[in-house]
C-alpha cells in the first residue's frame, strides 16, 4: 500500500471519527429521527437525478437501505439523543463487525475460525463492561440502542454482500433513497409534526446543527465513502480495512478534547478490548498476514458511521452516522 494511500486511509478515518461530533451537533437542534430523514433526503434527491442506478436486485438494495440506513441511524441517533456519549457511540457501533460475522455464520453458514471466535468473545466482554459501567449511571438504554444500531448495520452488510454491486459507491448512494420515507414516518409517530416544523422554522438559530448535517452528508458520506471505495479498489482489503479501527480512537479522543467527555478507566480498558476483539473477530489469519491470491477480488467498503472490517468478503462502516 503506497504511502499516499495510507495517508488517505488515515484521512478518511479522521473524517469518520469527526462524523460523530457532527451528529452530536446536528442533534442539538433537530429531533433524532427527523435528522436522520433529512440526512438521507439531502443525498437521495441528487442521487436519483445524477447517479445511475446500480444493477442489483431491488430486494437487496431495499434491505441494505433499511438495515444500514434506516434502522442503524434511527437507533444510533436516538441513542445519542438519549444520552449516549459521543465517543462511546463511535466505539460501541463497532459491534457491527462481530455481529456481521455471527449473522454470516447463522444465515449464510459462514465458517468461523478460532481467531474470529476469540475476537468476538473479546468484543462481547468489552461491550458488557461498558454496559455494566453505563448501568451504574442509569444510562443503559442508550448503549442498547447503539448496539441495535450495530446489529442493523450488520444486517445491511449481509444484504450488501448478496447484492454484489459492480460499483459500491453508486450502491451506497442509491441506498440513501430508501430511508427518508420510513424515517419521516417514524418521526411523525414518535416526535410529531410540531417538533419537525419547529426545528425547520427556527433553523436560523441552529446553524451549528445545519453545519453538522452538511458535514455528515458532504464529508462523511460523499468524500469519505468516495475515497475509501477508491482505496479498496486499488489495494488489498487487508491493508485498507484495519484503518477503520482508528475511527473510535479518533471519536473518543475528539470527544474528550472538544466535548469534555471523561471516560472512566473501565471504559478505556473496555475500549482497548473491543477494538482488539473487533480486529481479530472480523479478519482471518490470511488477511492479517496481508496475503492475497493474485486474482482474488478486493472487497468494497461501506460508509459509517462509518467503515468497518467484517467477514472476509463483506465490506467493512460506518456507524455515522454512521
């Protein structure tokens, strides 16, 4: 992997780590479900007009849009709105990797290696430690919601694998066409039209939230996903995917520096365990050694909230957020 590509991969990890700060800013003004609907609507309109539709079966595109788009961001945004610390959200969303491996084993009958099982076990221990620590502060629900976001992302990953898109970036952009309507419907039911209208009517007071929304769309999705997809096309997946593990490191560090979040020693230790477990559980020994057969195809990657290494032929997210 050339030094330029390594710098680009690190740059994308920084973009996606900052994505969680942008989500935090967006949720200071917009209701969470309504914010998710707006986030995808802004991408969906130009996508329908300018981007060719990927040649995949509609059920896999819809499944990916519901899993990776609708439910992941609904759970993540509501979880963060309900009190999930921004830095921890960037970490807990990494649960999508072991969830992807487990769902692949159960639904697609993927064979798990001992390394993957050990990694999944480590990730579970780390997540349990975080949940236990959060429960002491009566903040367990946001952790559960964020975990459900990771599970939804994993379900979307399986649909993405089944779709086998020729152009992963076009597939990711067209996925954005699916979430706006169901997220608007969820927002109407749980947040009500009054809150939606108030957030739009007072938008001049929420310029930081608008800037955060713009960051999520333009930098987190378009720029980040575009660069990542390019890197995955011209480099072995085993060289690119591990850079996604920098996302929670950056997210937690920036949340500490800019938002004043202070993770406890237990949460810091659990974060190290989770990142180690995600790395082991979502890569095979062959990938870790960096070997690739001459004609082995490269695997694409999804955004984020939002990139993530998963089973050997699944694209690595998001979270978002992502």
